[in-house]
C-alpha cells in the first residue's frame, strides 16, 4: 500500500528518462536478470523485501533498511552499484535481487538474496554464474568477490559450487570468496 509520503518525489523520478536501456542477462535455464530502474521496479522490489524481511535479515540485512517505495527508488538509483531483479521468466514476479559494485579497477563485488518462495530452485547459482561470466568477460575485470558471514555455510557451499574459492577475511566479520578470470598460459 502506497502512502502519500511514499509518493513524494515520484514525479521527478517518473520524468527522468533512463540514459540507456536497463541491462538484461538470461541464464541458461531461462532465468532473467534485469537491471531495476523504474518506479514500478522499486514497488516490486519493496514487495519482495516486505515478504522476506526475516529471510533477508540473515542474508542481505541492508535490504531491510528499505522501508518505503521512496527508499527502494533511492536504492536502485544509487549508481555506486547496479541492482538486478531475478525472475524465473520475463513476465514473472521478482524471485530475488542481485547487486554488483565496482570495488577497484579490476574487482567487482556481488551480493544476492532470493525470496523464501524461490529458494532451492537453482536461482541463486544460475544468477551468480550468469553475472560472473558476464563481468569476467570485461577486459579490465579480473575478479568477482562475494562477502559471506562466517557461519553462513549454505552460502559458502553455493559459492564453491559456482567455482569461487575462499580468498580471505576475518572469522568474526566476513569471509570473502572470489572467482578469478582464467589466466592464459604464456
């Protein structure tokens, strides 16, 4: 339900034309990863977050900071990272959210959360593999990194299955897993 406070600022957001069409990728099993850019996307993102606050508290706590449509608009409008919606097919509801942020010239970090109704269906692994493959094809990018809480064993197993390896971190904060661009023999 949208409140008057939620709709403030929508006119400005609605009038802005995207500089480019949203980026979209398709996984080998039909998963659609499309960049979230519109008010409709923000509303759908908030709906997914509200339905999964308990799940996201463990895996993507920063999403629980999004409380209103305006907050979702600000989140997808933050150009320090790209936010993709995960859908099982083009016209299906959001199943999850994936973000990519450029940390250094040659390294991007990846974050993801899948709604509880869509878990254990291969969505996270397909999304991780699809987006990682894309970014590692960019000449300047050598590494995709994902931060994991030390006790999140399911997430660690998933990343290992996707080809990542443990690369560092601290046992009480975050451990990070990386997928590196294959090196070509000299």
